[in-house]
């Protein structure tokens, strides 16, 4: 009889965990961006230094499966990055991270969550729509490879 899988846990990024989360970012975004491990780690350290930034990590046991970078600014929360390890996609990790972003927004009495997503990223768009995000606009040629970004937002009732 096999043991049940460990539960998914979401916690704040700790400075000691930057190298492993940077490795996750390189794996998650490798098909789109030339990320070096050093550059990804530097970017995460910069986020940790910003008082308005939060980085959350999804783990199962000792395994890092995903992360989300948020900026809490005034009455808004901006989702900058959602990364899921390629081998762990379609397992609810992105959904759990987006739910964490919504919790953070509510805790900070934010009125709206915002994010950009590649027009071609159908799985992410479906995830965000399932969480209640709607299309707010299009940013033409937003990404370095000239792909458009869809601006999406989620209005929070009662905030």
C-alpha cells in the first residue's frame, strides 16, 4: 500500500531558499526566456528587498513546485510571476498560488488584482478565468519576443 501524497504547503520565500526557487524559475520559463540561474536568483533577492513585494512558494515536503511574486501597492495587488515546475503542471499548484494571491489581496483590503499573461498561454488564461479574472485590455508586443500580453483583473467584492 502506497502512502498518500504529502499536502501542498504555501509559505513565504526565505532568503536561504532563493537558489532552489531560482532554479524553478529557470525551468518554468526556459521555453520563453533566456534566464540564467544567477539572474533569476538576483531577481528574487531584489523582490525580497522590496517592502511592497511578496514571494510565495508552493512545496510538497522538501520539493519546491511553484512560486508567485506579488506587489501590494495601495489598494491593488499585482501578480508579476506565477511559476510551476514543468513536471508538476496540471496538479493544482497554480490554482493554489492564485488562491494565495487572492487571500493576500483580501488581507490588505485590496480592491483589485491585476496581471499580464501571454496571449498564447491558454492554460494560464483558463486558470485565471476560473479564479474570476476577466480581460481588461491587450498590450501589443509586450514581451521581448513581441508577443501580446492580455491584461486581466479581478475585482474583489467587499474590499
